[in-house]
């Protein structure tokens, strides 16, 4: 206990409980006035003592006493206690705040003034996250317009205690639905209180974020004008309050007063609920998840031979998506994405193509990271469309691909990027390299995916010596972005052939310097968020099932490791969630890596024939390079992309162990003989190399 802290119970007048329960209102008044006078001499109260009984007595007076003077004195005593306890008063908020707010219905000027002073002290000293539950409780149970209006005004004043570096996001999120309802209330006082509160919100999080929260109010120009006028008023009042606080702190510091410590402590306590700043605030997170309903003839119009009807279907889809900026991730969007992918891949009308690409981008924006499992296949199609030179198509294409790269780990579509860099069409090669540049310039050494970079580096290096000048320049930009992220020394190991050429080196260095000047050494916020999401997904914490869809499986000796559910087969529950995410995203490389780390050879020696694709019957080895004890991974795939396994010929016997293609096969020759003897390979198939 500090030297200036006083025991509140020692300030109680003699026989306090007896007199506050007296039948005579004058005795109740006198004892409360005496207590208030005692509190006036103590600026700081001991916060280690439990004052719950005293708070209950004051609560009883506020709720049940019939005398206006007694009630106002009890509230003023409560105000002095809150001021003395400061941030520690939050421990009693749930007890006293609801009766205080409900008392606004009395419409007595003396009581209302006392309540306003008391709740302003509460809002100043206490964390906003301790307040919204009581506020919501009162608003749920009252129809009184005076109570609603006064609470709205108080919300406005609470927000004046915060700046843009520390925003009470949870508080805003919880009270926003109530304020939106007040915007259409029959009482003008309630409506104005709503506009005032939203003016305070706009000052903190900006108009775009507020619009996402309360789009209904922003549809009315008159309401917008009122909210912006209150926003300007809030900015002026906030500046005055800050100036006043600073002057008080400066004055007290000169006098060596401990009140300065009090102000700094309050600043920490009242704003500790937010460690994010305004630039980190994402209004999308505050939007409700919604389901979309398409017009009944959408599929018919989308498959029509008339381009105007296809255009009409996509325009209706965009309109629905505009009205639903955040979609429910629990719905199945694969059929819709499949239809849009078909349009993008096959349609010849440039206007229809542009609308389809915009629709994919809108769905991705509405699902965020939940869309990543759909990215690999659509990314391949989008990159192929870079061959179109028309601006009407190129702009939405770049916008869509760039956004997908910010919500999907590169490992899920790196093979598509690698293939695009090798395309015969120079436009595809150039635009893909520019896409890599736009993506990698946002990375840092910590976030740049090294495995995927090694996959992309060879075709990117080859592109630097391309006969097309635009492709060469694009490769310089991409390599410059890599240099910006990981440094010149490491770039020299990957692109030594380019850096040895002085002319090419100067161009790459120029691009690197430009990126450093524009983006700095750190990663962008979008990349940082993606990295955090990727780490969480691949952390391996928890267990889940792995669904392998659209693959026909025959009975096999590993049946005890498989259980049937719905339309597919599942691996055991003991497999971590990180593998689930990789299979859901068709990330075969990561899937195989994880299986090889977690599986023992005895469970996986039942490998059978290599995969056979209905579209590409070639097989080739992919060495994962993972060694764990005497286990080495050698994988045989049937196609260039993991997605191709969804198109397996159903007449081929495919076992669950074939998903990992002989991962964890031991070096032992005995094990090799057993494998070949027990599972003969089909004529003409490629026998996997055993380590």
C-alpha cells in the first residue's frame, strides 16, 4: 500500500449502516454527506481491501430509496470511491453499473447529473471491455428512450478516452448492433445519441471500417451528415481533453506530485484492452457470416450460348457478393468455383471472362483464408489467362491473383507458378514473373518460403536470359524482390549466373533498391497475417481426419487404419491437423513430408501400383529429400500436379498407402523383397526406387 492510500472503511461515519437504513430521510442524508466529506480528503484509496459490502449498501440505496437527495448523495459517494480506486474500481463494475444506468429513467435533474458524473469517472478509469456487458444488459431489458439516449451519449464520451493507437475493438463490436437499432428508433433523442456514438467510432476507426459495421446507416445521406458532424466534434473534444491531461501531468511533475503516476496508471488501465493500432484493425472481422442465395436460373444462364445471358448471370452473382462481404465458410463453394473456373478457362467473351474473374476475387475476399483450399486449381487457370493482352481482362486478373497470393501459402500453388514461367507464350512468362515480384517484395527473410523459392529459381533464372526483352525485365524485377527480402549474398547462391553479368546485376540492384525504398526491410502486414495463419495450420496441434475425395479404393490389408465416412475414406484420427490442411489444399509435397515424419515403415510397406491418371499416364519420381533414421522418402506421382489425383482412373486399384507413394520404406533388402513379392506391379508400370 502506498503512503497516500487510505483505508476506505476507516472513513465510514460511526453507525453508518444503521443510519443509511433509517426511516428518516434526513438521517440517511446526513450520514452520506458526512461520508462524502471524509472521502474529499483522500485522493487514493487502498485497493487491497474488499469493499463489496459497502458497495451493496450503496446499490441498495440507489435502487430502493425514494428520496432524490439521498439517491444523488449515494451516487456522489460512489463517484468519489471510483475516483479513489481508479482502475481497480473495475472489480465492482458489474455490481453497480446496471442500477446506475437504469436510474436514468427517473428523469430527475439532480439524479441524472450525479449519474453522468459517476459513469464518466467509470468510463475514464476502467477498461472498456468491463463495461459493454452491463450496457448490453440494460439495453436488452429497457424500452425507455431516455435510458437509451443517455447510454448512447455515454458511449460517445467513453470513446473520447481512446486514441487511434489504442482502440477498444471488442467494446465497439459488442455495442454496434444496439447503436444500429437506435438509428431507426422513433425517438429523435435516441437517434441523435446513435449518430453521436457513431461519430466517436468514426474518429477512431475511420469511415470505411464504420461503414462495414453499419452499412444501413450509411445508406441515408442525412444520417451520414450527422455522424460526420459528431465525428468533427469528437475530434475537437478529444484534442482539448488531451491538452488538459498533458497540462495537468506537466504541472504535477513540477510539483513532484504522485498524481502524475495516477494519470499514467489510468492511461494504461483504461486502454489495456487493445494492443492493436488502427492500421491493424480489420472491419471484415466484425461482419456477420452470411449465406448467399443465387437466382434460380443462374446455372442455366451461365451455360447459355448467348454471351449476354452469361454476363447477366455473373452480374447477378457480383451483386449478391457485394451485399455479403463475409461468407459462411461452412458452406460448400466448390461447385460454384468449378463453374466459374470453367467459364474462365473456356469462355471467349472478354466481358464474361472479366466478370467471372471478379466473382472469384469477391468470393476469395469474403472467405479469406478459408478459400486457400480452392486456390491451387483456379490459380493454374488464372495464370494461363495472362496470355490475353486486353486491359479489361488483365486488371481484374492481376487483382485476383495478387489477392489469392495473400490468403494462400505459396506451397499450395508453386507448381502452377513454375509451369507458367516455362510457358511458350511470352506474355504468360512475363506476367508470372511480375506477379512473383509483387508477392516477394512484401516478404522478409523470415517469411519468404525457402523451399518454394528453390523451385521457382531455376525457371526464373532461365527467364533472365529470355529472348523477349519484357520477360527479361520482369525476371530482373522478380529477382530484385528476392534480393530485397533475403539479401544479396543469398541471392548470389540462387542466381549466380545473372549476378555475374554486370548489366543484369545493375538492373536487379536498381529494382531491389526501389523495393526497399517503397516497402522497407520488413514484411507487409498481409504477409505477416498469412504467415501466422500458415504456422497455426501446420503446427500439428490436435488431430483430425483426412478426407481423400473422388478416389475409388479397394479393400486392402491396411483396412484397420481406414474408416469409411460419407463419400470418402479417412486416415486414422491420430494424424495431425496440419496434414488435413495439406490434403484439403492438395499440397502433396507437404503431405508426404508430414507422413514421412510421423509414420513408421511397417505401416506403409503395403504400397501398390503407381498412380495412373486418366489424362496423363506418365509417372515420374519426386524425391522429398527427407531422412529420418533409416527412412527415406521416394515418391512416384502420375502427373505434374497433386490436383490430378482427383481424376484417377476408377478401374485402377488405389490404396490408401499409395497417397504417400512408398514413403518410409526401409532400406532393408528383405523388406524390398517382401514388397515386390507380395505386391507385384502391373506390366509396364514404373517400380519406385527404394533407398
